[in-house]
C-alpha cells in the first residue's frame, strides 16, 4: 500500500486509509456524488465517489478506516482519487499509528513520569487539584494523552500535549534546583496544568482543529477557568493560591502579543514562560530537522519563518578536518 | 478651609480632611512618629505627627475624616504638614463629595438609565444574568455605583464605572440601529457587563488602587469569570451563549497589546470595542479640557501622552472674524 | 444570461456585459487581436477577439455595454472568453445596477439626509462652504453620489462614499449630544467634508482606480486643498476656522501610519477619527457577512486580514437551547 | 557683562539682555509685579520686577534690548534675577548676534549660493515659481533668511533654515550628477522649497515656537499649500507638474511616522528624502560635537537619544601610535 | 538564438547557454537522467537530458558554455527544455556578458577611480591596509571586481560590488567637503572597505548565492575580521584606529534590525551609513526604472515592496503643457 | 564605620572607603581642590578636599583604600563629604568584599565546576581552545573570575560573569540530555565562551564601565574575534568548526534588536540563546527580590521596566488558609 505522500497522477491504488470527512454534493447537472477526505500519517488527499449508490461502495462515515480501490488524477493542480470500491476495514487490519502522527516516545511512560512530578507537589490543595484531573478523571486523562499541543507548528501529533507538558515540567523542576526564589509546588502545578485548556481548544485527531470555544476563548482562558471550577470543588482552597495559579496560566505566553492578558508578575510565571518557550522552540527545531532528514548534512533548509533565519544542521564535528 | 491644591510653604492651616492612610514609624534617634496621608478632591499631601501621644491627637484611622491644625513646610521638594491637633470629625461636619472625585452626573439617574437598557434585553438567559447583578445583588450594585473606571487616565472618580458603562451601552444601542448585523441582546448585555471585573480589579475609594487579583488577573479575566460563575447558576443557560458573551468581554480592548487575549471575532465584540474606545477617548479629552479650564481659550495645553499630540480647545467659532 | 461568477470552462455564452477596457495587441506570429475586459457586478473576465476585423465584431469602446457571443476556456489557470460576436447594446436593454456594485440604500434619500445635516450647521462661513459643494455644484454632486469610498476593503460600490459620509456624520451628530466639549458646527462640517478628496483620488466606476493625483497626493491632502480653495472664495472666511477645519481633515485617519500627517489635536478631529474608523470597520464586517452569506450559521469564515482574526456570525440566540 | 550661562547664585549683575517676554502678575498679598524672561545666545533666565512702578524701571516690551541691574538668587532650584534697574538700550549699544543663536556661516553668501541653484532650473514654470518666492517677495526672503529649521534638535538658529536648504539642495545637485534617473529641475526646485512651510510653522526668533497653524497643519501641509497657491498664479503652470512638486514636499520625510502622508513615489522625492535626512543627521552630530567641545578628545558624550547611542569624537589619527 | 526569457511552450531551440548546475537523477522506473540548469542574462530554465549516454551529449560541467538543441515544454506550470544535443562551446563562440548580468559601467575605469580615492588616504596605516587588499592582492582584486553587491535587490550583477563601493566612497568624499567634523582618512578607508566581506559572503557568479560563512557570519562580521587580520600584519597599526575602523564596518547598516550589532557612535560611521543607504536606494530605483522601461511614461509600476509605495517615472517636464 | 547608604546630612564620619577616582580642580577664585569619589558595596558618594596640601591629607590615588575623617553636607540635592583627614590604609585593615558587590557563591568552587564542563568536551580542537583560555592563561582567568556580567541589570558583581557562564553552561548541559539534535561539544564550548568578550567590554571593578572597545565593538564582536584569534593558533582547527562556534557567539542574543548581527541558524545557537535569556531573567528576578527583601511578603514592588510588570513574591503557600 502507498502512503498518501507517495501518490502520483495516473496511479491505480488500493489499500486502507482513514476517512477524515465525508460530505454529499451535487454536480451542476444534478448528479449526486460524495466528497471524501482520506488521510494517513503522511497527509491527506481529496477523494470523489462519483457513483455513491454503486454496490461496491460500503456505507461508511468520517473516522472509519476504509479499504479502497481508486484512480489518482490531477484536478486544478491537486491530486484527487476517484474511488471505485470502498469497504470498511475491521480493527486489526490496520495500525492506527500509520494514520495519525504520533509521538515517538511511549505515551504511558511519559504519563507515568508526569505522575511522578505530581507526587512531588506537597501542598495539599494543589496536590488534590492535580489529582482530580490526572488521577481521578479518566475522560480527561484519555483526552490529555491523545491530544496534540498545537494545530501545526510543533507537537502536532498524538501525545504531543503530554510530551510538551512533561518536558516543560521537567525543565521547571530543573529551574527549582538552581533558583531558590521559585516555589516548587506552585511552579510544578502550573507547569503540569499550563496547557490543559488545549484539550478543549483543539478537537481530537484526526480533526485536530480549533473548536468554537478554542476560537472564542483560547486555551489560556479555558485553562484558567478549568482551574477555577476545580478549585471551587476543593474545600478550603485558598483564594490567593487560586489567583497565583491562574496568573501563571494567564501569563505563560509571556507577551501580550502572544495572547497572554498579563505579563509574568510572579517568579513562577516567569519560569513557566521560559520553559514553555524553550521546549516549544527546541521541539520545533527537532521537527524541522526531521522533515529535512533527507537533505545532505551540510545543506541549508531554506528560510524558516518561525526562526526568521535559514537553518542548517551542525553535523558530526569529528568528520571535520 | 483651604483645598490641598492651595497649600503652600509656610502656611498654618486648619480644617477637615480625609485620612487616606496612617502608619507608624521610628526616627533614627528612636523616636516614634506617624505618617499620615491627607486627601481631598484636589489631591493628597503628606502629614507627620511628631508627637503621636500628645493629648491633642485623637485616636483615628484611615478613612476617618479629621479636623486638623498644622504647619506646612517643604521637605525634599514636596509639601508636608506637621500636624499639631487631630480631632475625628462627625458626619454632617463635612461633605464627602469635597473629598473624593465624583461624577458630575447624577448617579441614581444614570443607574436608572442603565436599568432601562437591561429591560431592552429580551433573551431570557441574558436578561436573568443581568438581573442577578444589577437588580438582585445589592452589594454588587453598591460597589458598581461607587467604583471608578480606572486608577488614573479617565473616569477616575466615584460613579466613573457607572458613567462609562452607561455611555458605552448607549453608543452600542445607537450602533444596533444602523448596523443590522449586530445582535442587540448580546451587544447590550456585553456592553453592560464589559467592565464589571473592575469592581474587583480596583479597590474602593479613597484607595482606588489595584487589588492583588487586579494585578494578577486583570478586570478582563475577572469579568469573564464572573459571567461564567453566574451563568452556571442559571438553569439551561446555553453554553454557546456563555462563550459568545465571554468572548465579547475578553476581546473588548481590541488588541493583544491592550490586554485582550483574543481579537474580536464576532461583530458584537467589534462594536463593543469601538464604543469602549470612543467613550474612553472622548472622556479623556473632556477631563483634559477640565484640568486646563483656566487657560486662555486659544492656548495650547502642551504635549499629551495619551493623544500623542499637543491639544487645544476649539473655542467659540462665532467669535472668529 | 449568466453572471461572470457563474462562467465555467467549456461554456458557450451570450448576453450583455460592460466593457471595462479594450486594447489591441499582436501575436508572436504578427496577427492582430484585441484584449477586452468584460465586467458585471459579480466580477471581471478576460476576453479575446482573435478576429477583430470580422463583420460580427461591432466597433466599441471601454464603458460600452455590449451584447456578446463567446466560448469560455481556461488559459494559465484563469477563464477566458473568446468573443465571436460583439454588438453594442442600447440603453434600456440592460440595467446598469447589474453591472456595477451599488449601495443597497437609496442614493437620493441618503443625499437628502446629508442635506439635513448641512442645515444643522449654523456658522455662516461653514454653511456657505458646504453649500458651494453640496448644493451649488452639480458636477461635484454627481461625482460624490456615484463615487465609492475605497478601491476595495469597504464601501467599494456606487454610492459608497455618500453612504459612508452619511453614517459618519450621523455618528458625529450622536457624539455632539453626549460630549459637550464638541463644537457641533465644526464637527458636522468636518464629517461631511472628510472624504471629499476621494472624488479626485479614485476614478469613477467602472475603473474605480487610483488617479495620478490619488497616488501622488492622496485624498487627505486633496480634500484639505479643496477646503482651502473654496474658503478663499468666501469673503471673510476666518483663517483660524479654515485651519481648524483642515486640521480635522488631515487628522481624520488618527495615526501617522494610516496617512494622517497630524494626530488629532482638537476634540472634533478626535471625534471624526473615531466615527470614521467605527463606520469603516462595521461596514467591512457587514460586507464580510454578505460575502459569506451562503455558509452555515455556525461556520467560521477563516482568517481575515483586516480584523486579524477568524470571524463568525453570532446567529439567532433564540435557537440556542 | 556675563552671559546667562555664567550667572550664579548670589551675583550682582549689570549688562544688556534681550527681553523674550514680559507679563504682569499679582502676589498672594495683592502686590503687582512683573515676570520677565531675559535671553542671550547662551540661554534664558527668569527675572522679577518686584517694584514695577519705581522710577528706575523704564517702560519696555518683549523684544526690546534692556540694560539691567539685578541680583541673582535661586528659587525652586532655578536661578532668578531680581531687577532693580531697567533701561531700554539703543541700537549700537549691543550686537544682536550675541543674543540669538546664529549660523556661523555668512547668511548673504549662503543666500547667493541658493540663488545660483535657482538659476540652474531651466523649466520656465518652476523657475518662475522659485523667483516669486526667492527673488520677488522681500518679506518672504526676510523671514526665510532669519528662520531656524527647527525648534530644537538641529539648525535651531537664525539662518538655520537657509543653511539646511542650501546644504540639501547642494547634495541633491550632487545626486543629479551620478544618478541619471533624476530630473534635475524638479529635484532642485523641490529641494529649495521643501521646508518653506517652516517660515509659517515656527514663529520668528526670539520666540522660535510652533504657531497655531504649525500645530494644526505642520510645515509639510503648509509648504504644499504655498506651492499650490503660487502655481495657480502662474499662467499655464501644468497641473501634473504641480502635483509632482507637491508630492516631493509631502513625501520628503520619507516615512508616515515622521509626518509624511505619502511615501516617495517619484525618484526625486526619494532623493530629496535622502538628502534631507543626511544633512539633518550630520548637522545634529556637528552641533553635538560643539556642545561637547570642552570634553577631552577621547571622552564619550553619554547616551544620545537622537542617535540611540553613546557618541565620541574620532580625534586626530596622526596622534595615535 | 533566443534569450531564455523569450522561450515558450512548443519551441524547438538551439544556441549557446551557460550551465549553472548539472546533477544526475533516476526516474521511478530506474532510468538515469540529468538535471541541468541553463542560464543567460535574462534568467534560468530547467533542462533535462533523458538519455545522458547518447552520443550527441558531450561531457560537460557546471559553468561550461554549451551549444544545445532541445524542445521546450511545460511541466507543473514551468518551462522545461528536453536537451537532445549538448556540445561544449569554445571561448570566442559566445560573449560572457550575454550570460551574466554586468554593470553597464566600465569595470577597469571604476577600479581606477577607486584607487584614486585610496591615494587620498594619507594616514600610513590605513593607506597600507588598503594597499594590501586593493593593490597587492591580485586574487582579492579579481574577486572584488567581479562580485555583486547583493543576491537580489540591488547591484546584483558582475561589478556591482565595485560600483556600489565607488559610489559610496564618492558620496563620502562629498560629505567630507561640507561637514568638517568628518575625518577624511577614516571615512574614505571605511567606505572603501565597508563591503569587502561580501567577497566571502556571496559566492561568485553564476551561483551568486550565500556561502556557508555568509549564512553563519554575514559580510559585516566577515569584513571586520578581514580588517582585523590585515591590521595585525602591519607593524605598529594603532589598536584604537583598528577599533574605530571596525566600528564603522559594524555600524554601517545603521540599525540593529538591518544586522548591525552597533549603532553609529562615530561621525564617520554615521556618514558611511547615510551614503551606503542613499546609494543602495537610488540604485534600486534605477534598476526598477530599467525593468519597467517598456511601460508608457505615465504608467505606474505597481506596488513596490522595497519602497512600500507604487512608483512612477517623472517623465520629461518639457512635454507638459 | 557607616556604609555610604547610611550617611546623612550633618554627620561627622570616619572609616575606610575605596577611592573610585580622584581629580584636581580649581574654584572660580583660583583655589585648588580635589574631587574624590568614595565607594563601598552600598554605593558611592562625592568627596571634596578643599585643602589638598594640608599635612593631614596623604598622597593617594584611585583604587587605594583610605581611612578618612570628614563632614557630610548636602549640595544641589546630593550628599557630599568634606574630607579633613585622608590616610592610605594597609591591606588587612579592611575586607575588600565590603567595598565591591560580590557573588554570594564561592568563586573557586564555581570555577572548578566550569572546568568540569570543559572536561566533558571531547572534540580535541574545541577542548584545546577552551584550555588556552580557562587553563593556560592566568591573566584571562583572573579577569574572568573577577568580572561582572553587566554594568547594571543583572550579575553586576565580582564573580558575576563566572556565575552567569556556569549557570548557562549547566542549563545547556541539561538541554543536551533531552534534545538529541544538539551537539554537546559545540554547545558546551559556545556556552562557556559566549560572554568572554565581556572581559574586554567592561573594565574591572571598581570602574565596571564600558571600555572604548566595549562601546565601539561590543562583547559579541569582541568574543567572536577572540575565538578567531585563538583558533588560528591551533594547528588544524577546522574552518567550519570555527565558523559554527563564532555563529553561536554572534547569535546568542537571539534578536537583531538585542545586538546579535545574526539570528540563530544552528540548533546549538538557539539553545544557547534560550539558556542565556533564561538565566539572565531568573537572576534579574532574584536580584529584584533581594533589593525588596525588606518589604512585607504580600506587598507589590512597583512597576519594573525589565519585566514590564508590577512584581510580587509568591510567599509561603503553607501559610495560606
């Protein structure tokens, strides 16, 4: 079976793909047809079913895995697959990680590491707040473990939110060892919670797109509200502690222009902002290296808009003479 | 009695002033004395009680009105009153509006006008939300009517928040008559609620300073949370409606750099932003005219940092020849 | 007849279109042909007359309405009509409003409303200046009523300049009722005149493009000069009044970066800037809603560069449950 | 006689100074006194006449040269001269250049050099326009020769406008020799006229302050209007030529943020902007060197806000070893 | 022979072109072919040799001039030449200036003029430093004379670096005559050396692309280091003089955002920055005029991103009436 | 003995202070006197010796420790000490750390930790380059250990450069463990060397001010040149490795506006920039906490320009109820 990235004009293809969406439409001549978007981990491609009622076309929906037969052509500059046969595939016939971009780190191990950090938080209110999300709420845990940390840019894969959260928390923990002004309990809690709003801001894979609340409120506001709602369920949760924690969430982008309504006013908010930014940029660079992995070692990648620079790998110093 | 603005080096003064704060201190020689800040509507002045235990010094606290006798001197370039006698004045001996800056419009009439706008809101959920604050919550009403809309800049007086809210709401109502894309119920509700977070962000007069939550969260976040908490108490309040309303609050400053974590994404959020900005700027200009009222009609006020321009009154066109 | 927006590759079409331009050219083989741009209110399309001297091709010019027969093909990704027959149509055969974008408000009613505002201006010099343009100069009136307020962005239709001027003036009148620092005569005059330079900056429909003076001087400078030239014809027009009025014109964009050589230094200049901006943005949003009218109510329009945000309609609150 | 810069607390002084302004005032005790501002080329100092009706005090006005006797004291941190005797001095008793900052170049020679450039302009319309100002209008010539080019910053001295205009014109002439895209007639005319609006924007010495029109319109708009008014008096002056020339005036600051309502769209407008900026900056540096002339050769001047850098002279390279 | 700009789909062509690069590749079917980029002064075009081992295909390399026969087709929207015959051409068969963009000024004359400026530098250390590059180092001279001053934008032609350096030096020399604060020896040396780092930053024609050091260090840093290395070889070269000269190099872009790590702190650094900017902008305008030379005299060129404006030629004033 | 911070008008003082500078001057009456600046770790104060030739005044110079007797008065708003007796103190009479701000960490331990990181660098060229500075050059080591990392802002104390370098290197080492794209040898070397130019940019304590080269070139350029000069002394040092390392130095400020002439183009340059920024900001916050240590735990510090926010400590969460 070919990955979508490998398709080309004129091919006849068959294999299993994930259905991102399926909608019905009508040609100018009044004939019904279906628009289908197929995806795998390498990308998406438009599909057309010109004869939706033909016996070879199973009944299927978005998010089904389908085994298809089709012809690839080019229309208005883009590839298009005319689907002749569509059969819904059964679990076991396919490997989901072939269809969705996924962290190359083990999700359960990462989640375990995150729980270890939760256990370092001694303040009982903060500890309980973390537990309510990361221990007691299976639906939240499921969404958190499968969420991406972004629509594009960086960590845009299953497990991305978890990986980013873990790395940021780990870096914050590193900071607490060298900068004694930092309150470890507040900083670890803020780090672990800083992006929980993303479980609401961005819909699950394969959509991985902004939700209505994501557009209107954003993950910063959503996250602060989640903290607020949970804190209210914990008897005696100090109001000042809730405000300090919410401030860290609000300020973690560091600058107004990046959507933070407040600049860091607490040392922990500053530290969180630095760690969030450092992991985001180093992971963006890591992904850029991956997507240019085929290039010769000393070739420049071209101008990158995130880093506002042309980028190049360093290569193996020992090969220099 | 002299207003604080009129005090000058070498005067002996007596009269009633409001105590903004009182703290104890010790000189380098180990002698106790008191730092007092006196205020009236024209400003504040530092006071010193060098002999706090003398019989002529009543027991008094911040926010008391005190009848004092003292000597005005200059220290490090600023005026200072050495207080010889301090007596706590009784209600009736002074007029509070001489001591706090106050709207020159009638507060109860303005509040009545605001209630009229609430009655134009037909959507039952929004109407009930408004009622819970502006009709059913006497403590909120009291704070809302006495709050200023800012620490300095504009509407920094008792009734300022009410006046600003009324003017913004009135302008939004004007907009709904000419731009049919606007949903009147949502826009009026957003206008009425857009700055309710200021009742928490800024402490009451005479302090009128940022609270801890004001510093950490800001009135935009606080206001959105107030909407959220109240909406949750109203059975059936639609989630989408809550999000739309909160979005208008979040986006009403219009730009990230002004502390809005979201830019207006709904027509009502845009309209609210335009009305909020227009009233703020026209009121700032009005107050600038007042504070330069003594200048000749054709004299320039000097460079103003808000307007990034030198400013001048227009004067009476009919006097031109 | 099909609107240009409805044309598609492979169609044979006939009907009346407006000629935006016609130029002659020569193929590499030395054969003469004509480039024609056809337009109607839905857009423009390139046309080619490969045989300009054929008997079926009438003699015609830019701005003629022509009845054509042609074949639609695609060339370099764009549609192109090969014109086989071209006949100049007579008045009455077509409705001009099908060919040019036009305000959906009645132009004469709007102009009447604007004259009402002129009658509110009591200062004799300002009143006479307004009369010289809006009452006594039929050529100016004709251009003003048919002009657009912009090349694209907002109010880019016949009557757009009139509609924008009326709405801005109306909003300024609203301001004068609530902000007594504003001089009504100066503000209304400035509002009515603020964009008169656009009658020179942008050529008439169907070109609706920047003129040479528009490029070199811009409507702000042109408008101030028009005020200056007219004021000089009115005996006794006070020099200070001319300067105040010209200042309002110069400063009405509010910021240097938007082409104002002065920031508002008078309250009326500030108010005009606020009204101009508010109407421009609310009308831009209105037109954005229109151009997305076909989308489902809760669908986002995509990122909009003017508002720097994704945009969505609010929809009918009463349908929320 | 001492220069104002040399005055110090406790001195008794006598000598001739220029009166910048004189106003009457009343002490809190109801006694009349006069506020006088005295100036010479080194600065200004406040003067007080506590006994205005004493026989030793002549009748005098602003802009008179007065021979005074007085005592220097310090009040609120600034020096103040108590004037005991004031006598109006006669022409011949003083040298005006001791009282006003003046170009160290010969004004008549500079004006002659400027006329030479006017004679290089061959286009009859442009030549006539230049003549109407610089040859035929003695009042304009008088103001132009004595005007400064700025209130502060650079060329803030008598003859400063002339010197700046000559240097900019000379640099533009240099450009025409090396960049053949430049039209010499248009560029020289634009250079000679580019700041004529400053004769209206800034009042004459010793005030040298923004006029009302300067504040409201600025020298760019005023200059363009002067061109317009003069061009209209020259029969047959081509409209396009007037627009090109006005464009150069409008765009000569090069950036919106520096008050130009248009960016350079013609090569001549670009060249004028470059020459204007180069002379302004090199002269600012020259004046900075002068005001730090007493410092040792290798001493840094401190942070300068115009250049956004600490500045140092280069010194004599030949002394380096 | 046709210039590359003149090629079109369907042509059969023959003639001599310069080979910019040649690389081997393999089709999906495992067949070898060659990718060739052909260039002349009008542009580049992709070539394919589908049968690299055929007898008609000479052995050739990048930078050879080749006489080819081929067919022009369109692939993915771009032209492509299928090469049937390739023969390496001999010197004399072609004119190099047809293949590389070249200054229209005489390179040797310009270099002579530059040497004249070197002879004006009297300081022995600076003079010797200039000599080591511009008189004694034939390899440097060869590269300097053939280098462009930029990859695109302006002076992107053989001799461009020399022409830019000469014009900047000439303008600096002009400055020294009118602004006596400038040290002529330092300024001329800095002007002559200001872009010598470009001989390393950008590879030679026809590549004319950033080198690895160009990407990592940039011509400013490279140039300063070249000065440093050469100064160290000159006995007694004063350390302060080296620092002053390197500062001029570092600061010659004038602003941090243009890659200068220091703002001008010496008058000579300021003057060099002004001259560098003026020549760059006037030459950019000159090249823009050239590339629009075919347009009618009064036609606007369209929005230009360098000048952030639509641009138009001025035309012949004498034709105006 | 009193610290300088504790001095006050009217005191008679005696004790040992460090002489920051001593210069001779002459009063207007022609009398010689000396200007002396005394300092200790709490600040500086102006001193005057009105009778420099009196027997009680020892011969002394800048950087001497002197035992003085004097009277404190106030002049023009600042304190001033009139020195009656000055005796040069001997080593042992004073503790240098009372006179210069010093890191509260052990300098030799920190240097040892830095040497440990040098030993982790395996690449022989980089290792040798580091050794030449940090092992083999006692003068460099002495300056490096005593240098501050800044004139003000952060790490402005003896040992500050070492502490900052160690913390940045440690954070980079942390990064190498989690982001495998980073080349550990290059990153550690770059981190250790990133601010070595500061040993030249800023003069030693007690001056701690920018040197001439610091002003003209800055520590980024100076550091890159130091790398270059040392690399040239190491046989076989690869040119590419030198360029990569210099790039990391050049780009370590991350943004043009912070004085980096290049944005990070290598992953190691990015990581160094992130670590440098994180340590600088967390140390700035730490110093801000120290300088506000006396304030109550919940008091805000006031607006801070570095963080563009009001700042507050978090306090002890366990005290919250």
